């Protein structure tokens, strides 16, 4: 069954969709961050959504700058947005102290809950930062109760915006490879269990499904993580015993990664930490089923029938086999995800974000 594609751009946008419909005459937003990320924003050459940070900036036409740059022209902006992590603690405090009257300070904590523990070190640090904001929002389910306890306020949830660039890499079901692809993440090195979950998948005609290991990269992240193609191949091929994957491409450009994902029948999101889960969102736009863990927001929200408890490898294997055997089930989960992923469209997120600004009691 072909999915309805109304309102989906067929011509590639070259990244995050920008246009007059995403601008605002009322809200002039400055994103304050470190020099590293401000520079990375200016040099991006492909739509690589580096966490929520630069994706949100692009979707809402924020001007990305350092604290010193903002200090020089702070009167030009009536909103300051910050994605907060330990490295910007001083910047958060500086914005709180120096923002002009009438300027709204809005932001959210970066990272999943378990990563927050070693990134921030202690909860009083997080409390100082979230309480410096006029509006604190959450972009991941795990952040919400933490920030509510720290601030004593109800915290709104903002979905991470994604342009429909994944649509450009979509191919029809009939043209997809009989393959299951697992998306590799540096932060938990998830290789073994996804490989086990996809092992031995065979269709009704006896065709064995290939097993892929995929992952995108940038030069910056390669240096940060210390991974190379050589050490990524370790423990994947053991001569005479096992070859966990038929093909591996763990360090390719983001757009190429999407193209390969769109050509596979099924994707595994085997990330074992709590997160928003970008892969599940991308799969919904690609209209390729995503089997993953319930701790990831996108897997639970967009692909509930394919979401398993952590390390329920048999459950993942059984869901993959059902997707191979039951085309009606395949189409059903894809249809459901397509309807639900609309909340991640930049225009929808923009409306919600501006709604928070409009509803702030300090707005005259």
C-alpha cells in the first residue's frame, strides 16, 4: 500500500527547510552557545542534525552566536535560547544577569537523563541553570520530571523538529533490499544484540535477509570518539565462527546513511540509553519500520507495536520476523508512524515554540 504524501516536498531542500513561512517578525531569537558549536553551525555542509541543538536553530531561524557576540548586540533580540550542558554554565548565568528588560530567556537541558549524571556532576548545578530560565522546556521524556522537581513548575514538552529530507531517500517497498539494518551509536557501541536480533530472518520463499551495520559520521565526531573503520570491524568477524554482519558502513555521511536506510526493509534502533531517538523519527519519514527499545521516545511514540523492553532481543527478533511475514502488519505500523511523525514538522514545532513565548506572563 502506498502512503499518502500530501504536503511532502519532493524536490530536495538541501537540509533543514527554510522559508518565509518559518520566519517571525515578532520574535528575534539568539541562540547562545560555545564557540565550537557556533562555528560548526556556520560550516555545516549537509543536513546533519547534531542533537537537537542546530536543528532547532535552523527551524526557528535563530542566530547562533557566542556569549561575547550576544553581549555586543543583545538589544537586537527579544528572545535568547540555550541548549544547556555543563560547558555553558557561565554563559547561562551571564544571560540571566545581562539580558535586557522584556527579553525572554528560554531553554532546555541537553542529553538523556543518565548522561546528565556524569555531564553535570551534581543536581544543584542543573537547578541553578534551569532556574535561570524564564521558560524551561523538555525535548526528551526523561528530562521533564527532573526539571519539574528542580523548578517546582510544570515543564512543557517541545518535539525536536525535523525537515522531511528523509523523504528524498525513500524508495518503494518492492525496490527495497531484503535487509535489516542496525544503526550504530558511539555512546553505547550497540553491535552485538542488534546483530543477534536480526540473525536468521528468512521470508516465506526461503530468502535470507542480509544484516547491515550503519552509522553516520563527521570528522569532528571521529576525533572525539576515537573510532576508525579498523577498530569498528573488531569483534564483528571471527574467522571460522561468526560474521555478525554481512555489510558494515559505520562511518558514512549523513545523507548517504539515510539513502541506505531508505533502501532497507527494516531498521533496528538498538540504542540502550534513554533518548529522544532521532532514528525512529527518520524511519517514520522514510516509511521504513523501526524496531527499537521503549526507552527511546520515538520508538515508544511512533512505533509502539515494535517497541521492546531493554535487551528483549527475542522480542525484537520476533517483531522483525512478523514484519517479514505479514505485509498488512508492515503497512499498518508504517501508516501509524507517518500520521504521528507530523508533530515533528518544523512548522508544527515552530507554532508550539512561539506559543510558549506568547503565553509567557512577562510578555506585554
